[in-house]
């Protein structure tokens, strides 16, 4: 028999306010990387598949939405999970390879968004928004734990070793005017960090 069209259809459960905010942020992030702060709420609503008014029910204004997106990009939870997984690697070189990959990905993501936002005129409220220094400290602590099993063989304590490694990764990602265009790959960085730049017997 044909389905009774008068029968009420079951509606999907409504999103919680927090789930709605997360869905809008997820839809906004790719647009931010493309358009920076010039992205419109109309574009955001279309990408999220919602009415434009829903954006303003979830967020006070576009500035608050952008700030929430920036906070999401700056978060290092995924990187900390990778660093935790890296602790299972047997050798220090392998653990540091995991760390370098995680940190490099974070820096690239952060710098790309900060660049496009700056070029589009975005000025964050630094007093209210936690930024890279806080998150980089968490990463540094995660990297320091990777040195733990080999602490007795280190010339410096694990915390300093982690900071020095991060400094090497940081400068290796900086290219362009004043820095040159060459960069070391992950294996080269591990080799340089553990054994120095000199060839021959160590």
C-alpha cells in the first residue's frame, strides 16, 4: 500500500546549542582559511546548511565566531595525542620523528590562519584569547616526556632538550625573505639534533 502522506514524519532530534556551535565552527574553518575575516555570515550559513539567523543565535556576532574558530585552530589536543602515542616508539630518534611531524603540522596550520586573518584586517583581543604561548608550553611538556627514557644519556635535562628541539623545528619552518627557501626534512632534523652538523665520526 502507498505510504500515508498524512502520517507525521519522525523528526531528527534537535542539536544541542553546543553541538550547533561546533557544527558552525567546523563549517566556518575552511572559509576562514580561504577568505580570512572577510568571510560573510551568508557564506557561513550556506556552508553549514542553516539559515543565516541561526549563526547569530549561536554566536553574538561574527567576531565571536571567528575568535572561537581561532581558538579551535590553536588547540593542541590532537598534537598531544600524537605525542602520547609517540611514547610507544622504542628509539629516541623515532619518538622525535613523531614529535617533529606533530609540531610542524601545528605550526603550519597556525601560521596559515594567522597570515590570512592578518591580511584581511582581523585584530584579535589578545587579553581575552589564549594564544600560541600557552599551547606551545603544553606541546613542550609533551615533547619533554619523550626524552624521559633516555634522560641519563642527555647532556641537558629533558625540558631544555624539548625547548631546543622546538626551536630547531620552529626555525626550520620559517622560509622566505631573510630565511632562505631550503628546509630540512624530518629525518635530517632528528640527525642534526641528536648528532650535530659535522660529518664523520662522532
